[in-house]
C-alpha cells in the first residue's frame, strides 16, 4: 500500500489485514462490512458500532457525514473491481492505495477536535465498482 504524507500535521495510518482462508473468489466484489461482521473472519471487529458510510457504486463518489462529539478519527475500508488505485480525501487529509475485489487494508484519517461534519471524496477511475465502509473511532 502506498501512503504519501498529507498536507496537515497528522498522518493517516494503515494496516494490512491477514488474508482469510474463506476469501471470496477474486472476481466477486466483497462488501468489507461482511468480513468485519463475521466472527470467523480474521478481519472481524467485535464492537464497531454503526458505519458512517456503507455504500456501493462505481467511479468517483462524494459523501457528507455527521460526526458525533469525541470522534478522534475515521477508519475506511475500500474494495473495488477491477483492481485500481484509490484515494479517500477528508478533513484536509487522505488515505490512498490500491484496492481489489477483497479489501486489503484499513486507513485512518484523524478528526480535528470539535468537528461535527465531514465531506469525503472517494477517488477512483470512472467505471470502477466499489464498496466503501467508514467507522468513527472515539
């Protein structure tokens, strides 16, 4: 995964999940939320709360989200088909890399204290199908 420094003083972080043996076929676009909700998956998140974003579509997309008080950061999970470079921009920061039919990493964007709304842009080539899921971290 590539991640370049952002213009703000905070730096996004990312970690690569361990591939599970029950991965879907490479040609099937995976909804990251399914893996995150499956207790048998290595990507399982026991208590993630409600997603801020859980969307599917194609090409670039924009989302406006409300943030609760105390949100420290937002974690993003992206899958896409065909494989492509992507970039998530929010709050003067970004998370970027390569996505494929199974999500490969999680990126975290810091939220400045007192922020109650965020505009999020998912940058992908036109026609690339995607799933994006985002969770607040308090």
